[in-house]
């Protein structure tokens, strides 16, 4: 993990902390978080850098799940216990 740059910026009246990084595979990314003021943005920037170096980038960014990957999951992932399943005839009565 390599830190490329660390900056604080004021965008549309709000302060932000930005950390740009490059992971071990050469993929570049950035973390951008909002803060209440300039000093809070500076503290947040330092916190982001330490979290990034300790935990890695996977814990800091949201997970994206594509619709196609749902079809490739095993069917046992989505089954209900037998006590909760109902047949079509039971649900109409």
C-alpha cells in the first residue's frame, strides 16, 4: 500500500479530507470524507491514512454487488426453513 497524496479541500462551503493511494496490485483509489471544519478535516485526514495503512482499502470502501453475481450463487443461500415455506394451495386458502 502506497499513499500518493493527502489533502484537505473546501468544496461548496464544506471541508473534505482526501487521501489518494495505490494498492499492491497497482490499482489507484481515493477516500473522500466530509468534515465540520478545516481542523476537523486535518484530523480526519490523519485518521484515514492510519486506517488505510493498518486495515487496507477494502475496509474503507463500500462493497458493490452486481446482479449477475446473484445468479452464480448457490441456491442454498436463498432457501427458507421448511416451516416457513408454503405451497401455492396453502397461500390461497
